[in-house]
């Protein structure tokens, strides 16, 4: 199958399973939203503000503290929700591929078992994808420290230049890591593999077939633009959020209602895009097993053996 055919089949699976899938994924998607909200509202602003404008070392300490909040608080919360939704989606889409009706209860039970392994895998992916971002920040810190002395201006400029180059490389490297490991979650869930074996298995299966995950990333980026920034800009133009906030002025739940309304677009992005990404990866997992391992013949043989218990032949 071509990458476009894989994505087309994934969209068909997504449409057919959408009611069951999105209903089951809705609660866990709130964890993704919570992690995003914490990062965007608390950790990220700390990178751009300081309580010590005249102390470079204190500013670097504040930035490291903000990075710690992002890495050790926001990321685990968001990734736990993503791991559960990925496991859930993989099971439901595998039912679609087998021609079975999606079983939400069975998928949820299996997802709870698989989530710890997927969480470790996702944390490893994020750590690998973020290593160059951390190097870039380190170079910026070095540039800031060395620029305090005029005699170190050359070193400061060199560090800043390397930081910019490293950051640009990091932007390209992060999606490359996600594409390379696109089949790892499906291998872990459907073959019940531990983390290391799942990584080896997923990378071996995907080979050079990276077209479908790349198309999926473009679709998700489009969704991010439409649901995220698009609805955010629409709200800014129409003033709906301000109207909601004014309606609840003086109410005990005013801040909660205002914040909830403000983050609805981002919830929609998370709720829709994580299952979409996992659907494409699961479909590609089956396609690669069929094309490289004859998985369809294996399934046919199992069906024959189940339906003919007295057979005297082997396939």
C-alpha cells in the first residue's frame, strides 16, 4: 500500500470507530489538556519573565526551574493521557482490521494494562526528541554567562550561534524521532512486548515506510491550526469568551468557567489528533506485517484451524 492508501484506510477506520473511540478517549484526553494547560499557563511564561533582571545566574536558575516543571510535571501528566489513548485506539482499530465490532470495555481493560509500558516508551521518545532542545538551552546559558565580560564576546557570539543552529536542528529532529518510532506503540500493545523489544520490533517493521506517519503529522498540524489557533482567533474576533466571563462575574466558579472555555479549542485538538495519529500508526503496523511477514496468510491459517478441528494438514 502507498502512504496515501494507508492514510485513506486509517481515515475510514477512524470514521467507522469514531463514536466508540472518541467517547472512550474523552476522559483520558483531559489529562493531556491538563498537562498542556500547566505547561502553557505556568511553566512556559517563566521562560520569559524574571524576578532578578540584574543577575544572570539567577535568571538561568529560574529557567532551569521552569524546564523542570515542564519535564517532571506537565510532560508526565500529558503523556499518561496520551499513552492510554494510544493503547485504547490501537485495540479498537485492530478490531476494525479483524472485521469485529469495536468493544470499548475490552479495549479499556487492555489499555489500562498497556499504559505503563506505553508511558515509558513515550517518555523515552520525548527525552530523545528533546535532547537537542536541551543542548540549545545550555548553549544559550553559556552565551549569557560569557557575555558578562567584554573579553568573552567572541565566545558568547559563538555559543549563541551554535544555540540557534542546534535549535533549528532540534525542530527537525523531534518529528523524525516520532516517525521512526511510529510503530513502537502498536508493537508493544498488540504483541505484548516490553519497552526495549517493542522499540526494536517497531523500528524493524517500519523500515523506510515513513510516508504515512509524515502525512498524519501534516493532518494533525492542520487540525492544530483549525481547532486551536483558528477557534482561538474566532473567539477573539467575536468576543464569545469575554461574554462568557462577563456573564459569570461575581460567581464562585467564574475563573473555572473562563479558563475552561478558553481551553476548549486545545482540548478538541488533543481529543481528535491523538487517536488519529494512533489510528494511522496501527493501520501501518498491519500493512507492514502483511507486506513483510505474510500476516494475512497467518490469520487465514488460524481461521482454518479454528473452523476445521479435525484437519490433518498444516499450512
